[in-house]
């Protein structure tokens, strides 16, 4: 009789484990800017089923947020820009003006996050000002 009660509670244990895992992921993603969540997500991206689902969700979110950037990234991935810098330059040349602008703005935002010395920061600020005018 006691064993049957434990068997009936197995779905509850599974649900509790899933909820604890999700709570842990939420906590790790908020703590120190997701520093400890990145290695977990990188590992999950290597798994076939989870990686495809996460990639599709990421692409869908990017398409809603910035359709030009999403289109540019798709074109660059098809051209194999991540593996060869020469292919990347050729692929950037094939982008439309709006796609190129969106891609270069996104790339500029990523490079701004990298800490640099004063001279490089000033050069980047001048280049940004020139792009705006």
C-alpha cells in the first residue's frame, strides 16, 4: 500500500524537479549578468534537439526586434562568414543598405562593450559621430 502512494507521487516529483531547475536557471541568468549561465547555455546549444529549438527561438526574437539585422545575419551565415574573413567581406558587400547599417550598428555595439584604452575609445567615438552625420 505504501509503495503505491510513492508511485502515484512520481509525477509530482518530476514537476518539482523541473520547477527547481527553471528557478535555478532564472537565478543564474540574473546573477552577475548571466556570467554563470553562459557555460550552461553553450553546453545546451551543442545538444541537437535543445540547440535547434533555442536557435529558432533566438532567430524569431531577433526578427521581431530587428528584421533587417536578422536578414543580414541569415545571409552572412549562408555565405560562411563566420569561418573566413574574406567571405565575410564579400557577404557584407552583398547586403542591402538597411541590412548593412543594421549589421554594422550591432557589431559596433558589441565592440563598445570591450574595454579599451583611451585612444581607441576616442577613435571609436569620432567614427560614431561621423556615421551619424
